[in-house]
């Protein structure tokens, strides 16, 4: 079997894993879970590009989803993105195993695409982060080959899925690439490594411009709440404590997104044995690839960052106090991604050794064991991820609001960031109305997290939400206050009938799922937005660099064209006479 055929088999395996994982989520409609918000007929608006003044965490992933929905039905676009994550993850990890045997490659691919990290982040709705995660093995290979001809172009292409994912995905991928560039052997010794690191920083900085520029220029500046470190720190979801859970690629801060049954003592112990054996095999036998030391450093550094909020919260709070940008490390568990690459490659390497020793059953078991030990990722995470349709009330509300030529923004009640709609089977989801409506929509962007001591709330970041919060929390904000803040409509998408503006507001729609109130005589909206010109310039520069990276002919993200040597079988161990 040639290299192209092996890539194809790995991609088809990833597609099969994606179909199994999504299950009922593949039905017509949208999968809405926590941060995963897709809407019908999305449009490019000021929000899409981070021009409204809110923190642009959704840039440029929303623009990508909107662009895809212009050529496909929006729900089909969502399913394509989610399936692509599994296809890329399986293909990328499989291509990194230094062997020509198929089963060891598939063992690595299945392990990387089907593990607690993927399951927990999928349930948390962080599809944008998973885009970067899926391409991380390609990033590792590209960062080790920066000094090869075309190495810079290959790195930009490998980072492209993370760039689409946005700041969190790109932060994880950039730190991984930086560790590989600094540690992997290269030409010119220390100077060559410094040049490679500079290339990584330059590529990541340019690809960050679409979200970095509006983030820096927003009127409220770069947010960073050090007091929230403990809320988003990794937590134990296995019997082995927080550090053990991170080693097993779990440990997400939100206990509601842990797959059903995960962490049971028996299966957790078996999975621990698999992970330890995979890391031992990686360390002992995966010595040939030039990225080997770099990936080791990236995995160790990522694990340290992942554990930081749990074991050294005051230190992380201190650095966030020095510069708010360090808040990107609050959700530390996501930095376990390079460790997942090492575990997957190690499992593939162990399977290759078993195949070499003529133990094909062990290699087959290595392919199957991740799925066997995490069966509740299948069928939409045991039914947690189901496709639903937006109610008719939502479509009628959008038609009424979009037909109104008068200026003015929209306020959403009740005043809470996440909703548990009955029509979404009670699953929590970030309020979709800011993306569903094409006007500026103000929602409560403060995040409340339940802890052992009660509920703790992270301060809101949208200046408009901060100003309107005292009135909106009452459930009956005065019309005079809303009018002065440029609010034209109030939409109540939960607790219908118990909340509405206080004063002369016109009820234009009232249904079982939504109520809409119009406020006449609205003042001009405050100028809390971001200047357009610098954002356009940032997009233009990033787009030109991406275009430059594809100038070479025959470009692809497959491993051989990322600058690695042709995969070879691991040489047999020497035997003493």
C-alpha cells in the first residue's frame, strides 16, 4: 500500500469515527451545546469581525462558519465542520507515526481522534479549539522542518485550521510549534533554533491579526480577570486526582461536560495503563523522527501549563495581574493537546513493535482500545448531542426586526449568558440571538460557574452589558433607560410573560418560545465599537500571508510534504549473540 492509500484509509477511519461520535447530531437541524452556536442563514455583520466592542473570541471562526453557510445549508455546514475535525485528527496523527505499516498508524489516529480531551471539548461546544487540535500533529512536523525549503509556507498552512479556530486554538498550536522549533535539532545550532522560533512567532502573530486587532482596539481594552483562575482550572474526573486526570487527557473544568461513565475505576485504570505504556513506547522506540525531542518538550510544557491553575493558582493570578493577556492560560486543560499527540504516536509506535514481533492481535487491540474504553462518546455522546430546529417564533421575530428600517439595538432577557431551552432538550447553550439577528444584540456576557462553595460569576466584558446590567437584572428594565442606550427591541427568549420592559413598549410578537417588544423614540447607539480600517488591514495582511503559503505547487497538509522524511519502519532491536 502506497503513502497516498494509507492517508486515504486514515481519513476514512476518521470519517467513520466522526459519524459514530455525532450520531443523532447528523439529523437535519443544529447541534447546540454550550459554546457551539450555529444559526440558520447567518450573515456577515459587525459582530462577525469583532467590530462591536465585545471580546472577539468568536473571530474568525464565525466568519468561517458564515462563509461556509453561503454555499451550503447552515446545518449541513456545521456537520461538515464537525466531521472534518475527526477526519483531520485521525489523518494527521496517523501520518506522524514513523512506519509504513497501516495498523500502527490507525492506532495513533483513532487514539488522537477518540479520547477524553476530544469528548469533553466537544460536549463543551468548543469546535473552534478542536479544529486547531485536529491539525496539531501537522504543526509538529512543520515546526521541525522550518529550515527545509518552503518550511515557512508549510508552517503557515499547518497553522491554518488553528487560525480559523481563533485565539485559543492558535495559542495552543503556536506554543507547541515554538517548543518544537526551539528543541528540535536544526542547522546552525542555537542561531538556527532562534531563527526557527522567530518564524513561529511571526507566523502566529500574522495569523492572529483578525482577532488580535479588534481585541487590542476595543474601548475596554484587553480583559483579564485573575480571580477566575480557580473557576477554569483543571479538575479531577478520574480516581487519580487532577494531575492524573490531565495525564489521561481529561480534567476539564466543567463537570457537566464529562462523558457519561467516564472515570469509573476499572476503565480509568485500564486507560491509565494504556497511556503509560504509550508514553513509554514513545520514549523508548520513537527515536528516529527529528521532531521527537521537540514534541516531548511541547507535551511536558503543555502539561505544566494545564496543571498551573490547579497547583499554582496564585502564580497565574499574579501574571494575569501584570498583563491581562495571560488570561489565555486560565483554561489550562486545553494545553494538554500536545500530550495527546505524544500519547497517540506512542500507541502507534507500540503497535508497530507488536506487528514487528508478529503479534497482529496486539496491533488490532491498540486500534480498538480507545473506543472500547470510551464508548459513551458514540451516538452523540450518549444522546447529549442531538440536532434540533429553531422554533417558528424565532423566524417570525427575525423577520419583524429585520423589516424595521429604524436604527437601534436589541436587548435580550432574561439576563443570563447561557440558556436551557425546552426545544433544545434542556441542554445549556450560549444565547444564539447575537448570531441569529443581524442587529447589534446585547446579552449578559458574565459567566456563572457552580463551585463547591456556591456559584461564582466572572465579571462581564461588554461595555454595553456592563451599563445595562443593573436595569436588565430586574427583569423589567425601564424603557427610558433602554431608549437612552439605543435599544430598539427587547427580546425575551425564556420565561415568557414574567419579563418585559417597564413602560411604554409595544408588544409586536408573543409566542410560546419568544416575545418581542419595540421601543419607539430610541436614541442613537453609543459609540463602543472598534475602528474598521485597522481590522480590514489585519484581515488583508493575514489573507496575503495565507495566499503566499499556497503559492508553491502541489501543496497539501499530508506529512511527506510538510518537510518530514519518508516514513520508514522502526529498525529492529539488536540482538546479542
